[in-house]
C-alpha cells in the first residue's frame, strides 16, 4: 500500500509542478484579474464535476467490485453529459462567470466529467498506476498545448481554455482505452445496479464534496463582490499553493478509500487508517512549514507585482490546510465503508460556518478575512471528524499524534521501498 501511496504522491508532484507552472505563466503574463476570471470559470467546471459524480464519482469505487461495470459506465456517461450542460448554463446565466466563455466552460465540463468516470472505474479495480497515468497525461497535455500557444505569442483567457479542453479530450481517450476491459464479454458481474442505487450512494457522497468545495470556494464569490476580481486571482493562487502542499495528504486519502472498500477485516482497516492519518499529518505539516519559510519577495518575483501580499494570505490558510490533512483521510475512510451521510453532515457544518463567517464582509473588507474563513470551516470539519472517528474506535486524541517511532517506521519503509526499486 505504501508503494501505491508514494506512486500516487510522486505522480501528483509532477502534476502539481505542471499545473503550478501554468498558474505562474498566467499570473505573470495575464495579471491577477485574468487569474481571477479563470478561477471563477474553473470553479464552475469543478461544481459541474462534483454534481456529475453523484452518479459517476467516488461511489463507483465502492460499487465496482459488487455490480456490473458496463451498466455503471453507461449510466455515468449519460448523467455526465446532461449535468455538465445544465450546470454550465445555469451558472453562466446567473453570472457566476463571464457568460461569453460558456461554450468553452461547457465543453470542458463535459469532457472532464466523462473522463473522470474512467479514473473512478480504475480506482475501484485498484489499478492505481493506470489511474495516475491519466492524471499525469492530462496535466502534461495542458502544459504542452498552452506553452505552444505562448510560443506563438497567442495567450489570453480563451487560449487557456482551448488548451484545457484539449487536455480533457486526451484524458478521456486514454481513460477509455485503459477501461476497455469492462466492455469485454469475459468480464462479467451479473448483478446490475439501478439508477436509484447510484443516486442513493452518490448523492450523499457528492453533497459532502460539493458542500466542502463551496465552504472553501464561496469566498471567491464574496471576494469578487466586496473586494475585487484581481483579489480573487491572488486568493485563488494562494489557495492553489496551500493545496499543493497537501499533495501527500490527498494521495493518502485516495488510497484509503480504495483500501477500506476492498478490506474485509474492518478492524484492520481502521488501524491502517489511524496510521495513515499520522503519516498525512506528519508529511503535510512538514511541507507547510517549509512553505512558510519562502520570503514575500520571492513570491512576488515568481507571480508578478499584482501578487504582492500573497504570503500573508497563505499564512491565513495554513491552519485550515493542516486540519484538512486529517479530515481528508477520515472522510475517505467513511466513504470506503459506504457511510456517505457522515461526510455530508460534515460538509454542511463546514459550509454553514463559511456562510455565517462571510457576514463579516459586511463589517470589514480586510484581505485576511477570506483565508481565515476557509481555515475556520476546515477546522470545524476536522473537529467533528476526529471526535467521531476516535469515539467509534475508543481512541484518544493522543493516538492521532505522530511519534518519534512513527518517524522511524516511515523512514525504514521508504528505505525498504527504495531498495526494492
């Protein structure tokens, strides 16, 4: 399992580096305001992606070993097309993003949603290497195509989304080939899922994901209204930096869901999850500490003069990032058990905290407020998750804290893994 985690982690490092290069290029050559406009469009695409995953998302990981995969895929494709078009249209009409970009936002949403189905099918079959290869290829394609436009001295918000659409189409094609085995006659699971079953499993899962996304991204809309579109560009870049530091945590969480869903001994699954929480917290806190050491001048140099002051915003996000490193693993643990209602409840708590805290925008226009709101909602979610997880297994808070022995074990495992290679 550690091999899968490290493989996923290093894949995500490469993906993050490529995506971060895109962020730097768009920030440097297009400015904070365009970065803000891109962020609002990407949020619309992300919302469509989460609504799509009601049918074709993480619930598939739980259902793949149990039901006919062909039926799962067909239901998922149909839902992906319908929800992508509808979501993109409604968000554009209500001015959540510039409606002039609707064709590109809609096209990207459709291809992202359809392509993600293949990744969840692969994850359900524990084909982690294939899963990672799609993510890597998608980011590589985006980088190559976008840089190609840059070399031709053609770069604006439209070319960014042309490159993104090309990357999503490539990911869809590769993913379809990687999952071709589910269409073969010799791959059969006789029991077919119903659309109702998919909704029952996926609705709670995606309500949790959607409320979590909105709890951390609703500040983009408030910031656009009360501050400026340019500030949204700075805030979204700071969020991307803090989330990049969470790569290991998200990799651990991803493997947790797959491991728990396929583990018969649930006591063993819980003990493994406890170890993964410690591992996630240890690595994430170390990376975030290193991130905080970068000087403001360095960040302004990297992103451009429009991003002056970004470091203090990153500082407001760090407490929430540490909290999320714990919550992600516990959340995926309960997803692996099929207990989606728990994650939904936590998501609603987190979103409620964000909305109530957003009332402070009426009293102050401080640039520190959005980051503090994001961290506050993340900490509220972590408190609930930790309390529930510990109570379920009769552990204490001390059991979650990494010890020197955990550090030694991690080091020995990494050395062992390196020698195997």
